[in-house]
C-alpha cells in the first residue's frame, strides 16, 4: 500500500464567487506565521487585537464580540440556540437559502417558529412581520442583511422598528455583507449580529465573527433552560474570549492570525471607502451585464446586494459549460444558483479583495468570449465599454463631491 502523494499545489484562481473570495498576500503571510499555543501570553494580546478590530468593523462597543471557531452557519446556530428555548416564539424572514437556514436551525429548538417569506429576488416586507407578530410575544426577529443565494439586500431599520413593537431581539446575518455594506450594529441596535471570514473580509473560511448586545446578553442570563449546544453556548465561550481567557476549546490559532491581518487591511482602507468601492464596482459590473443584453434577477436597484450580483442564464445556454470554460480558460470561478434558482442564474461575487476594477473588466471580457463560444451573440466589447463608462461616471461624481 505505497501510494505517492505529491506536494500540495492548488491552482491560483480568481474567485469571483459569493465566497470564499481571493485573499491579499499579507493575509497568506499571516497564515504562515509560527504557531503558538492558544493560552500563550503573547497570543492573548493577539486575541485582544482581534476583538478591537472586530468591534470597529461591526461598529459596536459590545463586550461580547469574538470570532466563533466555526463557519458562518455556526454563527446562525449560536445566535438561534442561545436566544431560543421552550415557550419562546421566533419570526424568521426568509427570502433565500441562507435566511431559510436560520429558520431550519430555529426549527431544531423547542421554540415556536413562524416564517415570513418573500420570493427569491426580493426582500421580506417588514409590514408582513408586523402582521405575523401582532398580539404575540416574540423573542427574536431574524433576517439576512445580504441573502447570498439571490443577491438581495435587506434594509435593517424597518425590522428594528417592528422588533421593538414586538419586544423582540433583532438577529441579523451579515455573512455576505459585513465590511462591504453599511452596517452600524450599535446605532441600528442589532442585538445579535454574525458574519463569516471568507467573504468581504477576505480571510480564509472557518470563523464566524459574532457580536451580542447587553440586552441580548441579559436575555441569555434569564434563560430557564440550558443552551442545547455546549460548543455554541456563548456565555461559556466568553470565558475564553472574556477577561479570564480560560480554556474552552482549542481555537484555530492560524486562522485568527489571518483574520487579524485581513481586518487590519479593512480598517486601513476605512469602512466608508470600502462600502463605496463595493458599490462602484457592482454598478460597473451591472452596466456591463446589461449592455451585453443579459438580465438581472433582482429588479429594484435598491434591493441589490453590492457583493453578489445574480444574473439570469440566457435561454439555451448551458450553466455548467459556461462556468467550466471560465474556470479552464480564464481561471475565474463564478457560482451557479442554489435551490429553486439552480441552473437559472449565475452569481458573481465582488467581495473584499475581489471587488476591483481590473477584475470586473477581465470578467466581462471573459464572459463575452465564453458566451460567444457557447452560441450566444453579444455585441462586441459592449460589456467592457459600458463598465468603463460607468467608472468614468462614478469617478467624475466622486471628483465633484470631493471638490
Ligand atoms: C448569508 C449567508 N449566511 C450563512 C452562510 C453560511 O456560511 P458557511 O457556508 O460559512 O457556513 C452563508 C454562506 O454562503 C451566507 O451567504
């Protein structure tokens, strides 16, 4: 049984997917730094830095702010199982696969669940949540700020209002939006907010930053029953991420190094500049897609999530053939649709490090070539031309504003 396994040599892809995104070389260097123990006094300082940076990115003073040792789904799980127990009621806004995952996880608890739904491609209407919760005691209202399966952005404010009327905690999934879309956890009074490291922060996958308001912490303290998960019980996990720094589990030390460096890059750029960069690059991408005669799934511009653009696959074009050609010929990865949108849309991610002008122009040129090869006629150079025009317009706007 001697089988030779060669040295690891992954391809260097441009990941224009809805996560993970490509990473800055500084993040790779941090990842390769010498390992230390998770209770090493030096590492405790590194943990402090990580929490300081997380609070800046979430725009919060919340004490309970840390990266969970889990992917984004772990963030959903922790938010839901810490806040819900028998006798509670939850309303979850569902407009895609990931917001539905929050509902599925809530259905694993003993709480009563109500789903308030919207078709994929649209945000849920806060008025429907108000109607569903009327006269009932609701413990949490949950939603995804960025629904990655359809590229839809949900405005938080109307849901905060409704949650206040219902006396509920507001739980917001920012896995696909943190560090790319405006978010002020304290100002918008989000009670539990979680994200993922592999999207607009552009760190490796595997951690889920989470922050919890003092009000939600109090709700956790007032629980009558134990949290159903030991690993995700946030009060005991905070023994490690709190002042005591007591062992809870062994965290992924190297991923924390990488997250720290990726967040230093976010903060150096500045959140507002980063939000604007994501907005401008998506506008150019959309201008290019539309100029090629292709359609978007999300019709209302205000509902479009700047990190994920969902475009309809033209009739007669094979989803997988196009994605495979982009990968083989241009080294570009994009994603297909999930659930009911499988084979109906492509999802282009412009997240964090990947939200850059050269990548937008390269992608549009590569898509034109690929579509032509697959038999879909595209006006020559129209996509790239429209994107260039969009950038020129955005820059002259910015120049006017800064004068
Ligand atoms: C909005 C949203 N929530 C949750 C998740 C789940 O995250 P993960 O795949 O890291 O577990 C994703 C993943 O794409 C997502 O986009």
